[in-house]
């Protein structure tokens, strides 16, 4: 799951170096979740290491992805049930 989450973020966030920002520029909805969470934890948990904050933001973004996946699965299942 961790590898999937890391690749999701790599695809959804432009690197900090390329974007000229501290945490990167979001390229998609899960990238937005990731960057917002990094900004939030910087304010709320200044004692966290960069790696701790990164892992936390990856987990939050992955949870958002899984929630969306579950919702789409439920929608597809309901459509399938209605068609039967």
C-alpha cells in the first residue's frame, strides 16, 4: 500500500524544485490533499521531521483516494443492481 501511495503522490504533485514551492505544486485532487496536509502539519506540528510530515501527508492522501474508490465502487454496484 505504501508503494502505491507514494506513486500516487509522485503522479499528483510536481516536485518542489520544479515548482519553486516548499512542498510542490498539486497536479490533481490527491496532490491537493497532500500539499494542504503538508502545510497544515508545518503549522500544527513544527516539531515533526520532514519525513514524518511527508509520510503523514501520504497517508491522508491515500485515505482520500480509498474513500473515492469505495464511493465509486458503491455507485457502480448500485447501477449494476438497478440494471438486473
